[in-house]
């Protein structure tokens, strides 16, 4: 299945683009898709494990099952003080 992946802030900078197309196996979870992205784009680094995750503009957890045509957004953790 094909997933549209949107990357924000430091993730976009690490990959060099704000949107990717990801081919994932049927029934893949968000967590599996993130691991696939991390393997393909090592510049995402360990911060991707703490990313906020959204599918079709709804926040989800890593166990959420993806479907063909979904949009997965990775939003980096924000620190402040």
C-alpha cells in the first residue's frame, strides 16, 4: 500500500523534503512505517522515536493500522523553557 508521508521542521530538514511516498506492506502500523522511514533516512535520528504522529490529521499511537492512501505526519518533539 502507498502512504503519503509529511515531515515537519527538523525532520523535513534532515530528509531534504517535506513529503515522501512510502510503500508499506498491507496491515502495517504507524510504528512499522516510522521504522521503515528511519532505516531509509538515517538523518531522522533517534528523535523520530519521540515524534508526534498523525494519520489523516488525527493524532494516533504507533499501533494504529495504516490503510492505502493514508497521510502520515511526523512532527518532531518540541523542547522549550
